[in-house]
């Protein structure tokens, strides 16, 4: 690739990243369309594209881009979290759970991975698994408690005495 093209590629990627930080996903996608090939920066390209589609709530397109990023780097936890998040929103909860288990294998000490597993199991109606992963996530990071009140994934468990015991336990 010629030096001019490399500079243009870098500028387009930086611009897309900037637009995403400003929450302007449509503009980010326009910048990404200018990139003819992604060579050694494919992972970053696909990740930016996935995040832009996720921001505009085009979850199938975001999933496609996340899958492309995953093909380049199957051990990136952020990619796995993004994929699972999108699977949840296209009503493929089983796939979301499966992807989160992959994320757990990659990063077993990442509290957000365990917390999301708990959420997805709660949505799936699997109380035991939901509580198991919730307890483990809170042991790793008790500050996650502040998310629970607003987390609609736990709505079916709110009145459950075991759930109440866990969320009211002292850290």
C-alpha cells in the first residue's frame, strides 16, 4: 500500500474513532466506507464498524462486523461482550450466553463478563445460574451492585428471596 494511502487510512480510522466518541455513528460509518481494505488494521476497522452499527441500533450489521473482528482476534473480550450484547437484542439469548462463556474462558477474572452471564441467565429464566454468576461477579467487584437496581434483566428475580439476600448482603 502506498504511503499516501496509509496516511489516508490512518486519518479515516482516527476520524471514525473521533466521530464515535462524539456519538456520531453515521459520520463514523461514512469515514469507514472510504477505507478500501483494512490490511494490518482489520481488527480496529471491524471494531469501529461494529460500534457504529451498535450505536444506531442496527444489531444484525453490528453482529456481522463483530464476527469479522472476532475472526481476526477471537480472544478480545470487548468483541465478545459486544457480540453477546447484540445477540441479546436480536433475541438469540442462547448465542449470547455461549459467547459470554467464551469470554469467561478468555478472561475469568473480568467482573463484567460474570455480571453479564448472570444477566443473560436471568433473562433465560435460569435462576440458579443467574445467582451463581451474580455472586461471583460481586465478589470480584462489589461496585457492580450499583447497576442492579436499574438492570431490567433482573426484573423476574426482583421479588425472589435468594436474589434479595444476595443484593442486600454486605460486601
